[in-house]
C-alpha cells in the first residue's frame, strides 16, 4: 500500500472541479453554467449526507476564484453554532470584508443550515439581503423543509439524490488503484451495500479497512462499519417467519449485545431482507407495515431491543399463508 495512508482520504480525494463530482450530473451541469458566467445566485443544496453538497460548494469556489479561493471562501457548520450570534458575528464579519484578488464577491458556505434556530435563520435572511453585492451564500441542508420560506425564495434550490452504486463503485476502484489496496469483489459489493448512496461513508470505511493486514474481505467491511451482515439478518428473519422465535431472539442478542450493533441499522437491514424471504407477498406487506412502525418508534427514542424483539415475536405469529 502507498504511503498516503495517513492522510484522510475523503479530503485527499475530494473533487477539485465540478466535473469531478460524481452521481449528480444534472446538478453539476447547471452549476457549471453559473461558474462560466460568474453570475452566482444564492444557492440551497438539499439532500442526505455524503452525496456531494460540500464537494460542489468547494469546487465552485476553486473554479470561481482560482488560487485565491481560500481567501474568498469560508465554511461554517451550523450544527456546531446554531444561534443568532454566529450570524451576527462570523457571517457578517466575513461578508462585509473586502474580496481578495479579482473576485467580485465572496462565497459563504453554511453547512447543515437546517440546524439554525428560527431566529438565526431570520437574521441570516437579513444578512443575505444586506450583503448581496459583496457575498453569495451556499446553504446546505439535509431537509430543505426546515429552512424558512423567505430564505428558500432567495435561493436557487438544488436537490441532491443518493449516489448510484455504479458511481460509488467507480470511485472506490479508483482509490483502490491509487492506494494499491488488495480487496475482494465481495468486499467492494459490501462497501456499496453499507454506503447506502453515501460516498463519504464508503471512502471512510475503505480507509479503515485498508489499515488491516492482507486482502480486505467482505466480513472486514461489515465489522469495521459496525453494520449487520445481510446474511445474518436474513437468517434471523427466516427463523422468525417460520415460528422459531427463541432462535431468532438469540440471533438478535448476538447482533445487539455481543456485536454492539445499533437498532436503527438492524431494522434497515431487516427491511432489505424482507424481499428475499420465500413467503407470500401478502405476508411481506404485513411485515413491511410492522417494520415501518418499529423504525418510527426507535427513531423517536423507544428501546430498540424491545421493539425488535416485539417485531420478531409478531413475525412468528403471522400465519404462513
């Protein structure tokens, strides 16, 4: 393996240009037209983590400002500083300062902006209006619905989708070649599986696995990522739907107590496994309905172990026909 292992790979392989951002072709096409004219509006990037929102913002700054991009671009994480003070101080101070070089304006990237309080968002709206001649804002949010309407109406909204598996595989294989990693095809498939369209997660897991000796195997990926192996969850579900509740409960105990896996990750893999079970479609529908309830309760803070045991018990009682 090459000596670059000590560097954080999500930074080392972060796209430098919009052309390098993968899996968001329509979005990057529109963004490139803004960069080409230099006429950048305020932007709102909405979508799940690890799909290229930050990478696109940084690439825009690099293409707009060239060597002075670091002086004309700042990134703030709203989840760390959610209150109105961050708007009044850091954002205003940067927005009112002079540009460096030939730049016509500065770019302020506000990550996780849906974490800002309502008061902070209202203050941000006024700041966006006041400094529109000297600054452009790029807001990133997991949920655009949490951004107040007056801000949304001032932005061009881009909705990022989860990255397709083919694009994740292509990027992973590029890094594998660059870092001279030995890895099985099954392990590459596992990386795609656990990533769920999140490129950051796929690359971070690959780097962690690369610290192991020898060839990276499928089981290494699932162990490092702390995600349940689909094979194990499928086996547990088969026991439950055939009435072997106590055996299924023992499998759940192995996953949660001995392996320390999270209930949210297990319920997601349970959902995936339902479609592979050899049971009537009517029964699958009933199970999916119950799985949806359990996931909601877990997210809302209910005891995940009790919820999952309840699910397995319910599955064991559902008639086989």
